[in-house]
C-alpha cells in the first residue's frame, strides 16, 4: 500500500513538472511575439513569469535569456541585457547548440559596443568570427566581421586598414553584398587612411542604398565624420544638423547641436573681426611709415600681429573642441545597422490590413509589395539559394531526407529557416499565426519521425 502511494505521488510530480514546462514554452512564445511587436514592457513581464517555470530545461532557458536580453537592450538597461545574453551563450553551449551560442555571443558583442566597452566587444566578436569560420557559418561570420570592423574604427587607436580588410572579406570571400551602413563604414575607413577619392566613392555608394530615415541619419553622420577630418567645418555641421533633424526623440541632442552651431558661428564672427583688426593694423603701419615713425610703428604692428595670430589659433582650438563635442553625440544616435525591409512591410500589412488606421495609398503600396512576394517564385528561390549557400545545401538535404513533402512544407521550412518571424510567415503564406505554429509543430514531428541524418540541423533552423 505504501509503495502504491509513493508511485502516485511521483506520477503527480511528473505531471506537474510537464505542465510547468508547457506553460513556460507558451509564455516564451508569447514573449517572443510581444518583443516582435515592440511591446517591450509586457514582453519582460511575460518572460520573467516564464523564468519561474522553466525549471531544468536548459535549452528553453537559453532562448528565454536571449529574448529577455533583447528586451532589456531595447529599453536601455544595458548591464542586465549583457548578463542575460552571456547566460544565454553559456546555456546554448552546454547543450551543444553552438550556432545559437554564437548568435547570443554576437548580440553580447553588440551590447558591449553600445555602451562603449570596446575591449569586451572586440573579444566577443573575435570569438564569433573564429567560431563561425570553423563551422562554415557564412552569414554569421559576415555579420560579426561587419560589427568587428565598426569596433576597429571606434577604438583608440583606430585600425582603418583592418576594418577595410574585414569588409572586403565580407563582400569578396563570403559573397555577401555590403549594406548601406557597411559602405558608410568603408567610406570612413578610407577617410582615416587619407584616400579622399575612395572615401567619396563609398559615401556615394552608401547614399544609393538609403531606404529609411534611420539609414539616412547614419549616412549623414558618416559624412559629418569625413568632412570634419577634411577640415570642412561648415559641411560637417550641415551633415550633423541632418542627423539630428532625422532622428526620433532627439530633442536634447538637437538642442545641443543648436548650441554648438551658435558657438561655431560666434567663433567665425570673432575670426572675421580678428582678421579685420589685423588688416587695420597693416594700414596704420603704412601711415606710420609715411610719418617717419617706421621703427616704433613696426614694433607696434608686430605685437598686434602676434596678438591676432594668437586669437586665430585660439579660435581654431575652440572650433576643434566644439566639433569634438559633436562627435560625442554619436553614441546617442546609434541604432542597429541592418534592417529587414521585408519584415517591416509584413508587420504593417498584418497589423493594419482591414482597418482605417493606415492611409489608403500606403496600404495599397504595402499590399502590392506583399502580393508580389507571395506570387513571385524568385523570392522563395533566392531564400532557398541563400540557405543552401550558408548551410551546406540544407534545403536540398531537407527535400531528400524527409519523405512526402509538399511544396507548402518546403516553403514553410525555407521561411522559418531564413529567420522570418511568425508575423512575416503568416502574411506571406496567407494564414493565421496559430495555423503557422501548428504547421511548424507538425513539420517538426515529421522530421523527427523520418529519422533524417541531418534532422538535428533541420530542427535547429526551425527553432531559429
């Protein structure tokens, strides 16, 4: 009798544990959706609740900490965000999920860079680059090299040659086209190397890729840095004005730049007055010569000229100081350099379709873009080619190793493995999010049942 009671208690404990894990998984999924929708406060509440239920599930805990780190980073709590991302990296590594661990470590490096800890940022990104190269993870290596190149230009002393070599490797060896922000990095690096022609070439190339106000602000800041190095203070301040006017919520930054500009103009006026005074002294000197007081007036003129030169030097130093103050504003304007246009379009389409909240003209444009992506077979083929290139023919292996696949199954796998959110997949496939979740769940079951040699890789890509 006593043995039966013990068995019943153990069964109840197991059932409670399974229920808790299921609840934790649901909360993590909900938190992921809230993060995708930029509802950071609610996402943190949801993920903290999930943290209480996750128990000993290391893999789920790793995903939870990565999502929580992203939330904390988004709201500006950088120290706690870094702690969560480090925990996620460690947990992914302990269960053999090296690709996921590299992703978390990459985000840790970005977070360190965001708070100016460039030593830790460089160490993290260097580890990611080496790990990605060893694993032939082309996409992650390209992202990490781009971030590493940015660190090379931010740290002291700067390493522009190294940054150029990294970006050339991304473009030529890894065959990943440079984004607008990466072209801006290349322009700044060549400016540091003293090659104005190449700096202008890459700045123009970056301008051709601008597609959003945020990207335009980043471009203008690069233009400001380059103009400042070339001594063109007027163009530098003009570019900086555009950075501030194009940034969101930057009122205090904008006020600072207005003050800076006022001081700059004031100094320019002082410089003009000093030059006028110097010119007046030269005229007095000529008159004094005619009055036969050449020696005395010459001494007086030399003294005034020295004073004017001192004033000019003082103005130059002050102008340099003001421009350096503007340089410090950069940290408050930084954002993530890569933005996915497809994700933004799908988010707008999913949220506003069927409502009056979006202007008809904008909604019509978004619908036309989404419809083109749904119906154009080249879209899926390009995503499939990228996955095959970055993951050793993974889509081809998926078709071969999992039997009785339909075209819709392959399309769902390609979208999920490419990192599209549930919102994007729901929009492109024309179905509700709940249906997308169910189909992914069933697809995972088919992969596991098929006993595919690369099944672990397929499941890892589906899990993001």
